[in-house]
C-alpha cells in the first residue's frame, strides 16, 4: 500500500512525462480499492497543492496536455483551487484545445445538473456565456434549458448568463425550455427577464414566439400567460441585469487592469462617459457570487457560506449529514493550563441572549467523561498548546458536534461569532449546517471604528449597546471615542456621555472582547500654553476607560506633541504635559509629520504609534506609510465612513477608501485599521448610513482577500443579514441605493465622468446636502432636469420598497423611519434644485450654460411657500425620530437650526421661529 505522498509523487511523474496511461491507471487503482484507501483520498490527492504550479491540474493545464487535463477533470479534480500566486488551473491555460476541455466540462456538468461542479468551474474562471461551437452557438444556459434542472438554470442566471443569447438555430434559452416542455425551467427563465415575445430568428421555427412554441403544452402555456414577477431589471440589449451603469474599478490602487462588476441590484455608476447614469434600482435577495465576485479561496459550493462576515480564511466542505441542534443546546467547555474556565463560562453566558434570538437555549458546563455526547452539542476548547498562535480558532462541524478549538480567550469571541452566524444563515424551520472545517484568523490585529462624540448625532446608550453587539458579532476589537476639549473657568466633565455611562460602555465592550479607547483633542482656540489648564479635565476623562491599552491624540493635540525643533523631533517634554500613564500606548496623528524629513521618524519613541488619517476615496496611504514601515514605526490606518455632510453618504467612496487602506496595511504591516465616523455640519445623516463603512472595514481588515467587486455586489445583502436582520432583504439595499443616488448627483454637478472618484466625498458636502444648507452657493451649471428627475425616481423607488422591509433588529422600526426620512430629505433637496434650475434656465438655450443659480430670492413666491410648507411638515417627524434614538442635548438644535436658516432664506419677512413652533393645522395658512 503506497502512502499519500508516494501516490502524489507517482502522479506528478506521470504528468511531467506525459504518460496519460499511467495517470489513468493510478487514479483507477485508488478509486477501486476501497479496502486499502480512504474514500476521500483521491479527492485529497487531486486537490493538493503539490508543486510550484499548484495542483496536478495546474501542472497539466500549464503544460497544455489535453488528455491529462481531461483525465483529471473526469476524476473530479477541483478546477477552482488557487495556487500560491492566487491563480486557478484555468488561469494557466494558454492552449485553446485545453480551454475547450474546461468548456466541455462545464457544458456536461450543466446538462447533468451537477450544481457543485458548475460552481467550481465558474470559480476557476470559465466564462458563463461561452459557446459550445461556431456551428451551434449554444451557451451553457441553452444546455441548461434543454437538459438541466431549475436549480442549475438559477445558478447560471445569478452569475450573469445572458438570458437573451441566440444560438445558430435562432433560439433563446427560453425557446429551448418551451420546446422541452419544462414548466419549471420556463418559470425560472422568466424570473430572470427572458422575453416571452422574442421571436425565433431563423430555422424551421423562424418567426415563432415562446407562446407559439407552447402550443399543445398546457402547463408551459399557463406559465407564459401568467409570468412570475422578475427578480431584476434587464438591459434589453444585453440580457443582463441593469441599474446604475457599470463602474470601472481597479483590483487595487496600483493595478493597471480594470474589472466590470455586475451587481445584484444594478451597478454602481456608468461607464467612463461624459454623463453618469442612474437607472431605477431593483431589489434582490440573492447573494451575487459571480466567478469574479466570490470570496477568497478555497472554493465553496454552499452559497449561504458567502454570507459569513468577515469571510473565514479557510472553509472546507465535507460529506455527511448536517448538524441539527435541538432547542436545548449543551455547550461543554475545556481549558488549557493558562486559561480560566470561569472566564470561558462568562463569555458563553454573555452570549446566551444572542442565541436565544434563534430559539436556542444554551446550557454551559465543564466537559467531563460523563458529558452527554449523544445529543447535538458544542465542544469548546481554549488551549494555546492545542491551538498555538494569536486570535486563531478552528471549527469542525459534524452531524452531532460543533467542535471549537481556540488559541486564547480573544479568539473565543471570534469563534462564537462565526458559530452564531452559521446558525443564523442556515436557520429555516430548523437549523441544518453542513459538515465543515473552518480555520480562521485576522489579517490585521486591531480592527475598529472611531465615533466622533464631540458633536452631531450621538446614539443613546441602549442604541449604542445594540450597535456594539452587532459590531462584536462581526469580530471588531476596538472602539475609539473622539472628544474635543476646551478651556473652562472651572475644570470639569465635558463629554456628552456621563462618567457612569462611559464606565458602563467600557465594561460592556470588555465582556464582548472589545477595548474602548479615548481619543483626546482640543478646539482650535486652545494653544500649547493652555495644556496645563486642561490636565485634570483630560485625566478625569481617561480614568473612565478602565480597559483601554491605548490613548489616542487627535490632529490638533498631536501638532503640539510632534513639534520638530532644531532639526530633531523630541516628544518627551510635550507628552509630560498630558495625563498619560506609563502602561498606555500612545497613538499620535501623523499629519504633522507630512512634509518633514523622513529621517526624523527615527526619533519617534518605540511605544508611540502613528495614526495615518485619510478620508478621500483616492487617498494615497502608501505615500505616507512606506516611510513609517521602512523606519520601523508602528502605525494605524484611519479611513472614513464618507457619511458626514450628506444625507445618505457615499458608499462608493467608502469602499475605495477602506479597500486601499487595507491593501496598504497588509502590504506594509500596519498594527490596526480604524474607520472614522466624523461629524460634519447639519447632521442630516442618521447613524444607519455609517454601516456600509463599518461592515467593509471589519470584513476586509479580517480577511483582506475579498475582492472589491464582491463588496460592491453584496454589501447590501450582508447588512440585511448581519445588521438589520431584514427577512425581505430591502433595508440594506436601500442604504446603498440612496448613497449611490446622492453620489450620482455630485458627479452630475461637476460634469464628472462616471467612475471618477476624485474629490469623493465632497469636502463641503454633497450636492443635495448643500441645497439644504446653502442653496445659493451650489453650482448648477452642469445639472439638468433629467438628472434631478432620475434622482427623484431613485429615491421614490427606495421609499416604496421600504414599505416591504421586515427588520428584526433592535430599533428596527426606528431605523425604518430614519430611512424614510432620508428619502424625504432627498426629495426636498431635489425640489429646491429643480426650482432653481427652472428659474435660472438659459432663455437662449443655445449658448453658454443651460442654467445658472440665481438664488432662492429669485424663486416665485408660490414656489418658496410650497418649499417652506414642506419643511414645516417635515420638522415634527424629524425631531421625533431624532429623540427616539439620539441624544437630544447635542446636535439636534444645530440640525433644526439649519432648517430654520433655510426657512429664513425662503421667507425673510416671516418669524421662522414662530412658524416652526406652530401647529401643523395652521401651516396651510402661510
């Protein structure tokens, strides 16, 4: 009996020598002799990366040996496995004959409805719209319509198959399905926007529609006459899903090639053309797992696993019965010599209420020989000797057990999060989780968010705790609170949250594996000489962060500390002016270092870390982080949420900004990544529009291999699953779509090409935001009525879909109300914009700009009164929504004051304060 290593060596020798006969002989021997070899041995051998090229299939593909490739694929070698360079076997193919072998494998798997095999081939890079031959010109969807089942048709369609492709016989896939008489196949194709009125273009059935071909097939005819509701809008020219047109993006900031990403609900923005495009948004529950959009390797055929977030580093599916827990779920814990069983027990007890949301009652006990292992249970072991490393964990899921092995207490938090997500993703009437092997660890050690509590919308304590719960289940481990201080007559507490509240939140975070860190800064009026007067105030604030290992300094305070003098950089004297304890690691903003000689970086003490803040979509983190890395200075990267000074944020900018930060951080070895949720002016944007950036940062900083396209395509559905728990998959899409509509109008106002990410987010605020805060200053020369109307339709479509949402998160109804108010705000802003466009329209229409901004004063009295009435109607629900989730003592007065200022511009002769306090019933008498 040969060992696994010996068999691999024999197979490798056969491949390199071109001996297909020997290859087949060895494969056949291993397949047939079940007594000598494990049933999974052949699969393990064929899928093992065993040489420089990768697997045996990689090697054969690179060599261009058609027979070898065909033999290995016939033996079920996995074509979706990546080598160390991230390439699949299909990526290494240079010979067209070999490429045809992969195509034939896909067509055969499609015809036989082997869904898992089809997914593997798509993951390898095989084109979903290939044709079988020039003579017949059938696509895989034609094959599926003629031979496959409904599941494989759905698989192809969700991966971008062209439902309107025409073969050499002039037929679309729908025509083939009708001829076959398969009502289920016809139904699925219609759901993906196949055209039942399309005519056969040539051949014996030329001129016939699908309905014509259905004569004598009553079940098919019934479906055609009563078609199901389409899942997506479809571009009539290509047969693919439409929405916001395709955005050209790069794989990373240095890549020269670009990728087009098909999104489940429409694409981000138009092709690089003079005018961005905005089409009606569509809403889909399906996760988009196109071959270019899948999460990182290894390949998985269970699409639900694509909803785990962050994506685990390694998932291996196994054969066997699923794990199906009962309502009473035993958890047995075991600890190593350096871990406390009491601490493990407390962590599980903290999560008890979380599992209860899935109707699971967990009972936690010490594992002994008397523990009942006959029922489905969780076995949890925390032992650094069994699982050496930092923040590592392993999950082994079999039919009767979920086994968790963790390297430390921190990794236990992460393991429990993944277990909960698996239970949640696979819950229907019961929970059925397939056998899996998961190995997981973070790419970047510290992953978190910064909340600006110096101004703006501040969540009440209970809502903030709910946010912390959600973040912790997505593997966050740091939350920073940014507060600015000023000099007062008597030193005292200046933070908006009370001392007891900060202490409570600090402990709440600790129980969930998160440390809460103070970020100190001062208002612009404070000078270096004033620091001594602030010493006790800052000390009082820091003292309430009992579990913080760090203290961070904001930009202005850092400029006092990082003062280059006499050709050197000495921080020791300045740091003494701040109440910083010896056991705290200091984080300093890197802005003051920009432009200085990089040799000065050697003067930074080893216990000081640099925070590199950058909030623009195209911010060059590498420019400033390369010197830090080369000089051995530790650093954090701090991108932004792109949500401030807007109504609904700019998710496209957030994706680019955070993606670039993570790629830079991984390449240059950053210590952590913190996404910053800064406050701006007006505070129109509710907290819900910060979630896209939160989720992006937590997912990417844990597993940096997720492709940008996957993020663009699936961010809304990930929020539906993990943030809003929306059973109808609407709320997450609404958040993204409203942000995209707002970004679209920014580009229109600048005559910017679609896909151009320069100056995103706008430093002064989005175009719609400025129509509410300073309408007379907005440049409208490049705007058109058509662009405004598209934005209006987009917002109204989102508002309409919001009615169907079904949120099961805490504050679900309040969040739904906030989204609805955001739609109303956008509609109000577009109304002002449209009025200014009509008033400032160029009368000649042939020369110069189409319109110029003549200002609010030049609007007609009727229009101004109409807008004023709308503002007044809006104020009561706006303030009510604010007081439900946010602190009324900070931010609200400024936000309402912005509307009052707008009213004063509209109605200069009216007492706007009296108007805003008037009952709704008297608004009509304006």
